[in-house]
C-alpha cells in the first residue's frame, strides 16, 4: 500500500530526531504526528510516533507511551495495509504495545481500560497462548490480586515459546516468573524458576575474584546483560525463607555491588532492603537506605517507589525496635521539602505514609484492595533468620589484580579494543534482528533503511556504518539525486550521503559514517554510536522515501 507523504513534514521529522532528548523534542514529535494525521500522511504519523514512544521509553516515562501507541493502532485500523511490507516495524509496534500494557503495572496514571484494550488487541493478533499475551494476562491478574486467574495464565506462559520477538527479554523471564511465585508464597518453586538465569554463576568461595565470576557468567546460558544480578536479587527472600542464609548473604553482596550504582536497578533495591531487614543486617540496611534515599525522589515508576518506601519503612521499624531509632539519616531536599537530618523512627513513619498512599492510588484505580494489603503484609514481616557473617563483603568489594594472561570482559563503562564480539553484543542488546554476513558485516533493516555495520582499518578498529535507502531512483534523475545528497550533507552532520550507480538503470542513495576507535571503546559508548547510526540512517532513508 502506498500513501502520500508530506515532504515538509518528513524534513521536520528528520530535524526533530536530531534534537537533544527532552520535553521540547517530544512536543515537536507530537506536533508532527498530529499534523500528519490531519493532512492524511499516515506513514509520517507512524514514524513520528515510533520516535516519540522511544523517546518516552529512553526518558523513563513508559506511561506516556500509552497514548501514542494507541494512536498508532488506530492509524493501522484506518490503513490496514500500511505495514504489510514492513514486518519488522509491525513487530516493533507490538513490542511497544506490550510495553504500554506493562506501564499499567507501574503507575496508576494509566487507565485499566486502556491497558486491557491494548492487551486484547495484541491477543487478537498473536493468540491467547502466545508468550507475551499469557505473561501480560498473568501479571495483570496478579497486580489486581486475582491469583487463580494469574496462575492459569502462568501455566500458558510457561508452556509458550520463550523466544517470541514481541516478548520481553527472555533472559529476564525466569526472574519475572520467580518474583510471581515468591509473591504467591512458593519460595522453593521461585528458586527452581530462577535456575536458568543463574546458569554460569558459581557461588563464590573465599577468596573470590572478579575474573572468575565474570568468566563464569560469560559462560552462562543467557546473554541477558542484567543477569545474574537481577536473578540474585529476586532470590534473596526465597533463600532466606528456605534457610539458605549464607547463599542469600553472598548473593546480596554480589548483586548490590552492581545495583548500587545503576539507575535502572532502582526497582531491585527493595529486595536488598527487605533482605537486610529480615536477615538481621540492620546496620548495613540503614547504610544502603541512606545511600539510595535520594533516588526515591526520581523513581523509575510509582510501583518501584512504593516498594522501596515500604521496604525502607520495614527496615526502619525493625531498627527502631532494636534501639536504633535515634540514628539520624540525611534526607536531601526535593521540591518544597527542605533537606533535613531525620531520625530513623521518623523516617520510617514518612516512608510508611508514602508507601501506603501510593498503594491506595493503585487500589483506587484498580477497584481492589490488593496493593494496600500487600504493602501491609510487608510492613508486618518479622526477621526470618539470624544473620551470618558478611565478611565476604570486603572480599567482594576489593578489586583483585587481574591475571594478565586472562583479560577481563569489559564492564559497561570500561574501554576495550573494538572487535566483532563487542559490536555483536551492542546490536544484541537492542533486541532487533540482524544478519551476520560472510565477510563479518552485520546487517539489519530499520524502516526504510538497510544498515550494515563493519569493522575497517588495518587493525579493525574503525567502526563503519553504511546506510542504503530502500527506495531507488531511475538513472535519469541523477542530477536530482546529487542535489539531494549535497543538500543533506550541507544541512546534516551525519551520515555522509552519496549516490551509487549499480549499472542496472537505477540510482542507489546511500550514506555512511566512520568512527575511529583505535583508542578503544566502552560497551556503553558503542551502544550510543550504534543507536546514533540507526537513528540518523533511518532519518536519511525516510527523507529519500519522501522524495517525489
């Protein structure tokens, strides 16, 4: 199906994509999408909303993505053949649809009717037994407190294909399942569900080394970059409840070393605080609470704020009972609240009030009392076991000298020589399909663009991304093609556009960008470079597609 495209809107969309992340960029994308709706340009409307959804997700505002996803579905309903030739984009839309439904679990600002409507539409296309649908049905029922319905959906989810491209990270699925089972009071089943995510993690024995841990983790069955630490955090309470106190202690030390500094790990901090409270590590728990308390003012979502506050209130309550209620903790100012030195007993009261209020807002939206009851049960918990020594903490926090014969895999911020494995890992982390070619090139399709990533240079330390627009022009439009490329290169920094003549009577409009990484590159930096190549390359190809 072909649709008219407004060249002015296409150019505006390319400009908006080049803007820095922020509220102004999102507002401009909203304006372009609305204008495209009004002028009958569904292709640009979809492209603008794809960019808008991804901007919201990048900003940690998943709940804001619900409305643009709903409008994208409405656009497809009016133009049912729009994505027939773009199966990758349809999969991408369905992934965003799943993320929009998940947003309803994290905040009461998303209406349940909206979430159910998007979930029903996904089920109509994929089937009730598809893993993404069964998982969302399970988690929605659990969020509402309907355990029987959640368990029925859990069985369908467990039996479904775990590699469905619409589903969430398959490496994190065991942790998501274990979290549900633990909440249903089945710690043994939760630990069994975690087993696939813990493959490759060997419980450290003194003296542990990071080299050994990283090599073991690298040999694991899952390529998920959140594992095994996410699974270890989920397993903390089940291990405590089954008497495996030493294993829980070692898992906590290992996982918190990573989670303490990762913004995206905030939802897991409640598990660490509850472990410290129920495992008897009150002093360590208060240290963690003091360290992480500023993050409560900028949480990932309302659910993680509620759980962090409830876990902190539990910790403060038990600490007060143990005679630590007068210990003072610095709470930074936020908004109209001034900075203050708050004693543990008072802080516990404040955190309990926050957790209770957030639970009430969820229940008001849901029409149930489940979240309030869940938080009340957390606050009523008592220690599960006497603490064991955390002497391993010092050993874990030390950085032993690496064996020079066995180099460490780089951490996210650690520069390393560019190689094919590092590039493949950066693409894998995006969760989008690509194809390895015989010469080592990694090629994928993003919208109107085919993008090829390859390593160039004498030592393979130059990252080159070549963009090929899907649309070709007839050879008699050579002058126009060159004028377009010259204008692009004049107005845009990346990528460098050029015209290629394959000799078959057509013109290929391509572009490229090369980055010298001879000094090394951190995985996080490489991820940014890949994302920039995809974003600018897609904008280039869409500008080509918008040519008359």
